[in-house]
C-alpha cells in the first residue's frame, strides 16, 4: 500500500483513464506551451486516476475541491474534450 493510501487519502472520485489517454495527458502536462488551465486539469485527472483524494488534488493544483470535482465530472462526461474547454 502506498504512502497516500495509508496517510493522505481523503474522499476521492477515482476516474478511469485508458493507457492511450494517459499517454496524451502526460504529454500535455509536460508541454510548456499549453495553457496553465490545461495542465492543471490534466494533473487533476491523472492524480484522480491513481486514487488520490480530491482534497490533496486541490492542494496540488492550487484550486478548490469543488473545482476539482467539476473537472472530474466533466472528464467522465466528455473525456479528452473536457481538458480543452
């Protein structure tokens, strides 16, 4: 069991991400020419796909828990399109 699972896991909203989606999201996260919001959403989705709690994700991407919840709900509804809107 990982560190976050034992000590930092709060209520979460785990999302599914395919290996292909993960590859694209990681690429977008690394690109410096992407908008900050795209990188923030990408990080939030990738963290959630690993089971990291919403409170921790919000701290990591410096936004509110509600915003993270909205991003993850949008991801579940529209997948990759949600990151770019």
